[in-house]
């Protein structure tokens, strides 16, 4: 897959609390409207081994068991979103980790109540995005396509004259 200059890929999860609360569409529509491009999506369960790899940086922290308990309690929707500065765009759309601190207008600030439940995950760097995409998706599960509106979002150079 060849990404444009400055393009990044990020793993987004609608977490089990978001799936159970019927918020899958709510998350997807907010990312679509930013102009990001969806490259892969699936409903799946996370087992203990995958949870440990996904959250390796948090092993040993006081909330780790609670976090893994949440992430394995019900299905998640795993997605790959790509675009220029995709990581930062997703992080700002999600809002701060703790719903109490997340600004209104963000997913967590509008829809979250209390940790560890905060509706959504997004990779925290482009490097981590590549790792996490590889944890959740095989290459053949990702689709390489062009958005018809990319010229109008700034994602694809100058738009055609109309
Ligand atoms: P992030 O999801 O915004 O990147 P991280 O610090 O990477 O936040 O934490 C991963 C996840 O662990 C959070 O999204 C949340 O579900 C959970 N978590 C983080 N800090 C706490 C806490 O203090 N108590 C309970 N759960 C937490
Ligand atoms: Mg994180």
C-alpha cells in the first residue's frame, strides 16, 4: 500500500462499551466527516493475548486488569483510518483519555462517563499505528482505494474544476 506524503494509518477501536451502547455508527460518522479514509473494518472479539500485546505499555499499572477485563468483555469494532495527520486527527476527535476531562464536542466528552470505559481507542503515534494495524489486520483485509472527494478535503491536491 502506498500512502501520500504525510499520510498516516491509525488503528481505531470502538471499545466493548461503545459496541454495547450502540455507538458504532456515531464513531464512524465523526471520522468520515473529518475526511479520513476507511481502509479496513471488522467486528471481532479481543482475547487475553491480543489485549496484552495491544496494551503492553500499560502492563503492571493499577488499572491494567480492569482495562483488559473491559476489552475482552464484548466484541469490538476494529478499523483502520488513513489520511494526512490521521493520528492527530483521530486523537483530537476522541478527546482526552478520561471522559471527565474530555472536551464537549469530542467523542469521549460527548458520550463518555467514567474510566476505563471511554468508547474508543486510537493509536498514539504513526509508528504505533503501524504496529497496531499489524496486530489487528492481515494485509489482505485492507483495501487500497481513492476517495472521490479527496480534492475537496485537502487530502488529494487541487480539486478538479467544476
Ligand atoms: P488512550 O486510550 O487515550 O490512549 P491510555 O493512557 O493509552 O489512553 O490508556 C489506555 C486505556 O486504559 C484508556 O483508554 C482507558 O480505557 C484505560 N485507562 C487509562 N487510564 C486509566 C485509569 O486511570 N483508570 C482506569 N482505566 C484507565
Ligand atoms: Mg494510548
